[in-house]
C-alpha cells in the first residue's frame, strides 16, 4: 500500500468519525432546543397557573368577605371589619381570617364579647355552603349561644333572611325563644331518664304560623 492510499483511507476514517460526531452534535443540539422549548412552555404554564390561582383566590376572597361582613354588619353595624388574607408559608398558601375593630386587629376568640365568633362562623358556614354543590340544608346547634340577649333578635333575623334569599333550610337545635319565633316549624323535645341513660324524643309539633 502506497502512502497516498494509506492517507486516503485514514482520511476516510477520520471523515466517518467526524460525521458521527456531527450527528451526535446535531442530536444534542436538538435535545437542547427541545429542553429550552419545554422550559419556556413550563414557564408559560406556571405563569398561567399562578394567574389562575390568584384570580381564584381573589374571587374567593371577595365572595367570603362579603358574606361574613354582611353577617357582622347585621348584628354589629360598623364595629368589626373582616378580611380574608392569603399568605404563602413553607411553600403553601394559607388563609388568614383577620378581624379589625376601630382600625386595630383583634382576636375575636379571646373573650368573644357579645358572640362575634358565633356571627362570623355562621357567615363562614354560609360562604362555604354557597361555594359547593351540596343540598340547601344546614344543621346548626345553638348557633347564637354566646350572643348577648339584646342581640338575639338580630341573629334570628339573619337566619330568616338567609333562608328566604338563598332558599336555604336551617334545621336548628336551640333553646332561644328568638329563633323559635322566626321558625316555620318547631318540634318540642322532652328528655326522660331510664337508669343511667337519657333519651330524647319528639313531644310534639308546635305550629308557629
């Protein structure tokens, strides 16, 4: 084999290796471009999800705030302001229920003078119900037990208005005469003791209309 033939074969082999390297380079370049496009698509999707989540949060915020504030204003006009605040903690979104009185944040769970918790929790229950697809029936057990006596009529009126405006049925266990006065039907219960067991039963229906 002469030198010309030797170098020609060596050149062909080198050209083959170069072609393989160029093919690999093209493949890697395509992968890089594909990854870059995926990254862009991911960023667009993430931005869309963030915007959607923010819009959803804002919608929930105004919806829940409106209902709870209406309930508070019906009993404590102009006294308390309710705000739903979304905060990101430990990588998760948390909702903070904030109450202010005369511009100062207050903890309504400390003392609960006049039953603010009762009214706020009722508003929150109604807001939660309105967001779902459940039946139009809510069960309440002594909903205004902490509400002062002079404010009991306002609590009862709230239930009456909510029932009429939202076509919502309340089934309530209560000793409060104000709630009984606005009820469509009242079932009186009696309790008797048999040994150590106490059993309740319906004594009869009281027609209040």
